[in-house]
């Protein structure tokens, strides 16, 4: 019953953050970072097993590992960027959070360029 | 896993301790030392948090094959 653990950690962390934040706001932010990391690490193990299943399915369907690797990288970037942006926004730094999201979008775009080029080449081949 | 939960309690404990020490030092008229205590607490907690974050990034890298 991992969900019980997750909810328990979340509730304990919330109460402690509320207690600490009134006195020391900076430690409250760090506490919320730690709570987020712990919950993320709890779920990351499950994500990796899901990834293994997806990889196996892709291998069976004959999809090139280049494309799947790109998609996995994009998902990873999105997860990490979302995590950082949420923490910045929680601490009241919306501007930094927006910049993190912008950087993540640019990096995802860079990763997606080979796929876009492949699609365009396929289109050009189809159109005589 | 267990040590991770410990980290939440340790940080909360340091937060409460720093708050109390700060109040006492302020009452005794030693504002500068109160600031130093705050800074020391922040530095200690920061070390732990940075280690945990490095651990997280490593794991995400290995799961999603990032670079």
C-alpha cells in the first residue's frame, strides 16, 4: 500500500512546513523541496518499471529505439522542469519558475528536431 | 527510504531549534549571533538538500536515459 505511505508523508510534511514556515520561511521552502523529492523518489521506481514495459512493447512493434529514447528524454525533462518550477512558484518566485519552464520548452524543442525533420522528409517523399 | 523520511524531521527540528535560539538571542540582546545561528542552520539544511537533489537527478537521469 504505497499510497498510504505517500499520503502520510505528505500530511506530515505539510504540518511541519506550516509550523516551520511561520518562523523561518527559508527553511519551510527547503522542507517542501525535500518532501517533493522524497515523494518523487518513491514513484520513480514504479516509473522505471513502466518504462521497461514500454520499451519492450516498442521493440515488439518494431519502433526504432532512437524515437523512443527521444520521447523518454522529453518526459524526463518535463518531469524535472515541472518539479523545479513548482518549487519556485511555491516560494513566490513566479518569474524564475516561468524561466525554468521556458528553458525546458526550448530543450524539448531541440530534442524533437530530428523527429520533425524525419516527418518532413517522409512527407516530401510522399509528395512527388 | 527510512533515512529520507528522517530528513524531513531533521529539517523541521533544525527549523524549530533555530527559531527558538533566535528568540532567546534576540531577548538577550545578541542580534548578530542570532543571524549567525540562522545562517548556520540554513547552511546545514542546504547541504542535506543538495545531496538529496543530486540523488534525485542521478535517478531521473538513469530512468529516462538523459544524456
